[in-house]
C-alpha cells in the first residue's frame, strides 16, 4: 500500500469517525429533546387532566328537573320547567329503547372502552378534509361527557377534553349506568329532555309503556332534534325511524317479522300527543303563590311534585261554559258594532269554584286567553259587585233581629247631601215641592248633592217582606235596610266573611258600589253553604321534593263566624232569588241551589254567585275597560247566571241531589207576603218561611189598625 493510499485511507476513517460522532450527538440530542418533550407533555397532560371536572360529580349531578303539578285525583295537569325532564331508572326503560339507541348511535357500546377507534379515524379524516373539527365518531359515552361537562364548541381542545373525560367515565361507571345517564339527559325536541318527557310529549305515555315503533321513533330524534321531530318533519322522522328498525334487525335485536310490524305503525301527530291541558290561570296562581317561598330556581328546576285541589273535569266544564257563552255574546255584539262602525272589543269573564266544606278551589278561570293576558280577573280584578253585595246587608239585618217577614217600603227615595251627610228628604221623586221646602236652591242645582236610587225598570211595589225584597233585588229596600243597620255594621259583616277590599261607609254600599274580588265574594258565599264555617280558600294539598320527601301539607283553615241558624235563613232567602227572582235561570240546574245576581248601573259588570251543598261558584262578565257597557238590557241574571248554571250542571253531574241541612232551633211559618204576618189558609201567594226559634210572627192580619201597630213595633220608618 503506497503512502498516498494510506493517507487517503486514514482520511476516510477520520471522516467516518467524525460522522459517527455527529450522528451520535444528533441522536442523543433528539433523544434528550424527546425525553424532555415527553416529560413536558406528561406534565401538561397531567395538569390538563387535573383541570377537567371530576367524573365523580356525575353521582351528585342533578339535571334540571321539571316540577309536576297534579289535580286532586293525582292526574298530571301541568309542568313548570326550564328543561322538561324526569329521571327514569334503567330498569324502567324498555329494552327495545335501549337497543334502539345502541343500534343507531353506538353499536359497539358494550365492546369499546369509551372511544371508538374507527369513529376517531373517520372523524380525523373528515377534519383533515374540511380543515376544521367536524362532529362525528362520538360514542354514547363521549356524547354524555360532552352534554354534561363540556360546551358544544367544535374545537380540538374541547375534543381532547371530551376523550379524556370519556375514559374517566368508563373507568368509574358501568355501561348500564352510563346508558341510564345518557338517555335521561339528551334533548328530544319539543321541549323534552330525557325519554320520560319525550314519551309524554310525543305519545302521551309513560316511557315503560312504549312499543317497538315508538322506541325507534324516539331513538331517531336526538341526532338532530329539530330536523327529526315527527311533529315538524314527518318525512325525515319516518325515514330515520325506519333506519333505526333496520339497524336493530341487522344487529339481531329484533326479528324480520317485528321490523315489518313496526314499519306499519304511524308516526305520532300533535293532536294525538299529550293533551294541552289548560288551567293556565290556576297554574299561574299556583306559581305566584309558591315562588316567594321556594324561589324560581327550585320551582322550575327542582323536580317538585305539587298536589293540588284542582278538579280537572270541573275545570273543563268551566272553560267550556264560559267560552261558549262569551263567544256568542261577542258575535251578537259584533252585529251591533258593524252597524255603528265601532271597533269590536272582546268581552272578558272569570269563574271560580270551591268546595264549601273545606275551601278547596276546584276550578279557576281568570280570562278568555292566557297568552293574550295573564291578568287573573278571578283573583286580581277589583270590580263593583252591584246587587251581588246585597246578601251582606240582609245578613247583617238578620243578625240584628230582622226576620224574612219584616216589612220594607218599596217607594222612591231622594237624598240630599248637606252638613256632610246624606239626608233622606222624600220617598216620592215626583214631590219636588217637598224637596224645595227642605233644600236650598243651590243644592237643587248641584246634582252631585242629590241622589235618587231607583229600581231596575223604575218599578215600585209598596210594602214587601225582607225575603221578597232580596229575591227581587229591590234597590230602595236595600238602601232602607242599610240605613237601619248602618253601613259600618255591614262593612264589619263583609270583613268577617273575608272581603278585604276598601268599602265606602255610605248608604250606596247597599247597591254594591264598592270594588270587590270574585274569589273573596265566592269564599264569603261559601260560608252560607257551610252553615257558618268560614274556610280560607287553598289550592295546595301536598308538595314533595324530587326524592318524594314531603315538604309541606295543607289542612283547611276553618273558623265559625256565623250561626248555622242565620246561615240557613239567609240561604232560604237566596233560594227565593232562584225560585222567583232575578236568578230564575238557575232553576234549570234541577237541584236545590241559592244565589244572587249583580249588575252595576251602567252594566259594566254582571255577576252571579251561587251554591249548592256540594259546590259554590261565582261568575263575572265585563270589559277590562270599565267605560264600555255590556249593553242596556244585559244583566247578571241574563248572562252570568246561565254560565253558572251550565258549569254547575256539568260539574255536579252524577253527584247526589241534596238540599241544605236544617239546623236545630229553626221554626217555620206560613207568611202573608203583603203584611209579613201569619197567612190564612186562603191567603194569595203565601209562602213558608224559616225563622230562628221564637222569632216567627204569632198574629194574623185582621184590620188596618192591627197592621199599622205591627209596623210600628218593627220600627220601620217611611218619610
């Protein structure tokens, strides 16, 4: 070997050694870098995992649960919620429904460890093609992790978090537990969260009662709740439901025959789904009552069960009776307005009914359309009661010693305001010369200082009994009576029965010029029906939390405020309102009842409040704008009483026909209505009247002297 070659060899070796050194250095450097990156990545991953929510929270996780409201027979009538949801144990979820979800959403659910490798590869490929994260590849466990713990943002960071959480979920929970959480959590459209709410909304069923086709229909929805909603897109919903059935058959969950039968089943339609139970004003009244106590969050998300006094059949009867009558009224009114070129306004109405034995509210309507107006005219509106207030005047008189046979004088009345009081100056409106003798010329000119209450139709009957005056709703007699007993005592009587609104200390109070609330009026009349026991109206019987623990229970709050004898006498007088007075239409009820009509002077308010031994109800009709009249000839007896009668017929259908129970210490006497004394066997229009024992008349009318003497004893003044 020559030196040249030797030198060349040595040079090559040296180069090779240098290359080896560099290569080792590079490899070593890379190894160090990789090791460092691994440590850093590990640290980052550990910190990243530590920043994730703990999957252990799932056991303590409480989704928003709707509050369920039940009627008196434990029928579900409404729900309060932000998300309509109820929790259903996996054992109560049909196997077909579980298999339907697995078939269409994650057929390897019981095989994988939370992540589907095929799904991840497919999703990653789509991301590369689109240049962004695209939904796809998610298992049921991943969907649960995303729904409960994460946002729906389509980012790589969120996807990484989802995978890590999924692995943790699979580590801590069984497949059945994960499936139960998932099926109870997901959204099914139409406001339904979880399968129980979905089963109720789409099929009007409990989830455990769903058939195969219905299970497949529900499993088809969550992929796109709006698009696959059978109420909104029947064609798309049907196609996906059939795909679910196909996948179930291919995976061996159902047979070809079962698939074929299920394919014949029609999709649900909105009309056949869960009935839209109204009772809106009742539910809103309930919410307003409970919100200050429980707070909005618990009331809408806490999963309470509220058991109420509502009678669903009575509520339906009330809604039907009120709406049909007021719709007819609007149609008739419209014909008149068309001729006068006036803008039509919808008449309003309210109805409330309660059980006189315990105060339980059975039905409530606060207006024609809750969506248009949430103002509850049964519990919030303050309107003049007209003659519906008169029973309080007559009740006061009975308690003061007057009897149904006491004679009143039905003659015109003229009052003049002077020296801060209203003075009765004449019982004859035509005798202006008499007024001129006692009133100054200025007072006569100032019409605001003159009040002349008149009867309906300006008809006057002369001497009438207390009972007749109430039955015929005679205004002058009511004013004469309140003069005798004083407005102050009448106000005390009204307060005693639960009327809380301001009442004027004046003679006009006898004609119902004070504003009252329908609910309070009905409750007051219920005291007559119960024999003197005043019961505070209530709507809640029991409330339980999501676990069934009783939070509160209600018992009737009762107090004896009237004697049973006085109540029986007043009831007997109010029965005459129906039998021969302004409430004559209520005779169509075909069972013993009592009540009172009411109409304001300008016919802006029409009332009827009546009762049987089993039920008391009140109806109000009018316009929200008090300046609008119902019509010159529209009265409480003409519009409100028929609504009441129609409602009561349906509400009491099938219930026994019973009369009011007579208490002890009541006696009866045949009375001559023209004198208030005992009638002869041949006295025209004689009627049998109830009296407290020892207060019935003991004499007959024989001559004018005897009659006048009797009138003086009764202390009846006529000027």
